[in-house]
C-alpha cells in the first residue's frame, strides 16, 4: 500500500486510569518531539489497529492511540456480560481524551478518526476547540437518527437484501422494525452461546457493507467471536442511546469549529455512512475541506481513501 507509511512499532505503551473503574490502553509512536496527533478508532469497539500508525510521517508526528473504554486492551472488557456500561458513554470518552492530553503534557493536538472515530472527534473538538490544531476525518458519521435508521433499521437493506435477511435472522419478528432493541436483549443474554451468535450476526452485517467490493478479510474479522462480542455490544449500547447526542447536534454545532482546519475524506459509494452527512457537515463547518473519493465505499483501504488521508496528514505536518 504505497499510500501508507512503513510499518511502525510503538515507542511506549501503558494503561491510564480514567476513573469509574476503567483503565484505557494507550500507545505512542513516531517522533516524541513531533507534532502531536491523537488517533480515534471506529466501532466504537474496534480497538487500536497497527495500520492506524501508518497514516503519518513518523519523522514529523508524535502519534497517540488508545483503546476506548471496554475495547481492545482497555479494562474491564465489555466481553464480560457483567461489565457495567453505565459509565461508558460518548461524554466519558471525551473526558478520557482530555485527561490523556493533559497527562502527556500536550498543549494542542491534531485529531484523526474514521467512522465512529469521526463522531468522537467532532464531539471532542466541539467541546475543546482550543485544544485542536486540525481535524482529519473519514467516513463521516454523526449518529443522527436518520443515519442509524439507514444502516440499522432497513435503509441499507435496499442495497444488501440477502445480507439484511441474515442480519434479521436471530431476532424475533417483533424486533424486525427495530433491530437495535432486539440485539440489545440478545447481547445481554446470560447464555454465552446466544450472545456470540447475535454478536457475529451483528458484526457480519457491517463486514458485508463496509467495503466497495466484498473483502474476505473483513468478513473473517467480523465473524471472529473474540472481535464480534466487543464490537457488537458497544455498538448496540451506544446506538441504542443515540450516542448521548441530541439529534443533529454535531452538525448543528459545527460553527464551534470555525477557525479549526479540517479535511473530510468521504467515499462516494459509502453504504454505511452515506455522503450526505459529510456534505452537510462541510456546509455547516466554515473552512472545512470535503474530499470525495470517487471509487470508494466506507473501508479505509478502498480506492483513493488512503491517498486522501495521507495528503491531509502531510499537508498539516
């Protein structure tokens, strides 16, 4: 992948106690004296991916990554059915980011995120605009009800009808109109087998829709129970609560980002997060740049997306 920088190992890692019984796993890579950037993973349960370090010139950037509450190597894992989710919300994650910034003695940093990571990035930047040098966002998602309806209440079924039937298959018929509610019940079932089957069905739906063309690697990853349980449980928890946002909030409040440069990289054929959200955010955010990648869907490695992200990080270094 010529649009990625070479593989990069962390210089340091460790756990940060953020309160409420949570400890988040953090990594640092690149140049310790470089321009700080914090990388926000998607999901919200995906966790750190090694490839995420490769969007940046390691000589120019100080690259910070962390597993959000309950995901990856952060503790407690939400794979445990008894894990308390009441202190795992968008605003807890925003507070965790600010604590991490302060702990690392970083005055201001670039914020980089895709999909759910773009949601968290926008929430953080609108709360702490003075702490943000730039935003680089991909596959824009703001957790509006119409966005959730599109992917989880039948909109995308118009593009993926067979896959949608598989998504509905674990649910009793009364939950077919609101799969989020049905999956919330299944993922809290005391039987691990029930939870695993539901988690895999939830996650495979995303794996089937994420790339412009089917990619077996995505399907394999999303069907892995050790990934799916965390991925599905956190997604259902967050999206059942509309991510603790008022509807349209992140676009309504985009004016708070005036003076914060930003690049929005959006796949033209993104079936998970259709381009209308990126377009409306761009219209509401003074000074933002929208780059539509014409041959791409939602996946970060779809044609053109990696190149557009590298251009943005190179321009801002």
